[in-house]
C-alpha cells in the first residue's frame, strides 16, 4: 500500500494577524484560526472516513491547539498524536517574535542584504536556514513514506512548503513560491500534491 499524507498548517494565530514573526516562539489561535481549523477538520473528515491513520504534529503550542481541534472533529484520541521536534517551524533564533518583516529590514539592513543574496542558506543569529530545516525534515518524511498507509501532519507554514518541496523534488525558488494557506490543506499522494480548500478565508 502506498502512502498518503494530509498536510495541514495551523490556523491563524494572534501574531499572524498582526504580522509578528513567530518562528519557534508562539501565540494562540484567533477565533478565525479556530474556525479555519474546524473547517479543515470537516473537509479532512470527508477524505479519511474510516481509514486507519497516524497523526503527526509539531510540539509547538499553536500546532497542539490545531491538532486538538482536528482530533475533536475526527473523533481521534489526542493521546495518540505523535509529537516530533523535526516538525517545528523554522527558528529565526534571536529574531523569533520580532515585530514584523519590515522591522527586520529597517533594523538589520546588512543582515537582510546577505539574506537577499542567498535566502535558502541564510540563517538569522542562532537561527536556522531553509536548508537546515530541509535536512531535519527529509529523514522524517522518508520514515513516514516507508510506513505506507495514511498520515495526518499538522505543522507550520515554512515546514509545509519544504515538505511539499521535498516530496515533489522542487528547487529552492519553487519552494519559496509555494503558498501556505491556513484555510486549506494539502494531500500528498502518488507523487503529486493537491490542495483541498474550505469556505473560510
């Protein structure tokens, strides 16, 4: 049996709403984020039906909150969720929780100029590059794909893009161009990726 992955980004958080950079810092879901997650759960329920599946999740607070809501919708035991550190969002190191992207450009122009020249390999002080995130995600994705069957993964925006990039063997520029919706999820199956939307913005 081949593998199928249902890849979900957490719902909108309070920091998402104001444009604050999260990285591995955290903030809770907004009311909209909760509704987005419920809608994703209902759409997912129609696809998984009575399938047996494993449920994987980043251990950060916003993904735990998202997973808990989806577990309620699917009637899946939250205690059976597999929390894996490799699914954590990219960390911006000293810049986790920074006010917004423009503030980074204003406060660290030289640093951000270096990033502009090679965004894939750039890391903020004590942070990770996209390449470093890919290096920690690939063994996990390989492990999941070797298991076959159905898998639900609740993770983050950058992580979701890189997982899809690994799966489709995309270039770094192609990965950067991917979207990271919070009102939809992606199905990875048979070497292709399909986005499943909901009626929430």
